[in-house]
C-alpha cells in the first residue's frame, strides 16, 4: 500500500508498470493543475511477492508553474492486511472498546445542566429546556442502530450504526462522522453501552428517547405535529372532500339536463310527425284519357 498525497501530473510506476491513480477533482479553471485526492494506492498486484526479488517504485510529476521552487515530498510504502467488516466489528466488541453506560449518562447530565446558550452547548445537539432527545436511528443508514457508537473525537452523544459506517467506508473511505462531519477514524471508534441498553428496552416503533435531568428517559414515537399544522391538514382534507362532493353533484346536474333535453327533443319530434300534414294529400291527381 503506497500512501502519498497525489500531486499534479503525478505518475507512479511499479516494476515498469503504470499504476492507476484516484480520479482527479473536477475544476472549471482553464490551464489549471490536476488535483487528485490523497488516498492510499494499492500496488499489490504490481509487486513481486518474493523476498529474494526486489521491487522498483518510480514516482514522478511535473508542474506548469516553474516560477516557484518545487517543494519536498515524502512517499511511504506499507505492508498491510485486509480486514473484513465482521473482523473489525469483533475488535470493537471487546470490553476495552465499549464505553460504559454510566459514563454516557454522566455526559448527558453535564449537557443538560449547562447554560442554554449557543456558547454553552454543542450546536449539534437538539437540547430542549428540560430534556434531551436522542434518536435511535442511524443518521447515515436511516435504520435502527444495532451496534451504536461514535468516535472519541466527537463532542456529541448522538450515535451511528458502526456496521453501516464500516461498510460505507469499505466502498468509499472518507472516515467522517455522519453526525458532525468530523474525522472519525476506526482507531477512535467505540461502542456505547448506554444506547445498546436503551435500544434493547424500547419498542420497535420508537424513534428516539427523551432523557430527563433526573436520569429517567422515555421512548418517543413519530414526532407530533404542531396544532397549526394539524389544523391546516384537517382543513385541506375537508376542502378536498368538499371539492369531490361538489364535483360529483355538478356532474350529476350536468348529466340530468342533457337527459331531459334529449327526452324533450324526442317528444317534440314525435309530436311534429303526428301533427304534420300528409304529403300525399297535397299532391294533385291527374287522370289521362286513352285518346
């Protein structure tokens, strides 16, 4: 595994074979240097895996700006072992990687007792006047957490599902917390025992919990709508029902005159036919003699 910050117009060659690099970042500036994200490059398939044979790694680049001197760069090669998600989860399940429920409760109590000012609380937390709402769903996967946790670098108590987080980074390694969008490396992750206990006790339809300052908490379902929103929703439904009823009545009213008019027209035609003089009576009869 080759770790290097990809410089503009960078080329990596291992044993006379060009190694593909991460895709460059799109830019709208013309004649600008290509910027590639700094990610590890897997060069396993380009190496000769034999202790008796050496491997040659060549790194070269050039820049269009020759007015400034070129800085000094460092490249490193690491021998790594690929771990699966179940193996990484097994490491996180060790007692040393699990934070006790008492410690999390102590942190929540400190948050609730802090002054309710923007400087006194974490902006990432939804703090009410007397309670703290903590969701039970993963903010990234949008499903109920099975292994809740977070990183020691996070200042919030909200958790995310560790299994889903690892699978996301397996496909696209960013290692950013889905709650605060800050770095959350694997070595900094831990399992929160408090949330494990809460999720095990809450019903399936519970979406969050309300934590009280006295240490008690209760499960919360779907967030209730405000009275104004409920009134607007009920008024909308009533208007839709009235509109539907009026539409049917209007349609019936429109159809009935048509039917009456058709009957009137047919009745008028029959009367005209009965009262009309016979055409044969008006035709004169001419008699012809044999002469």
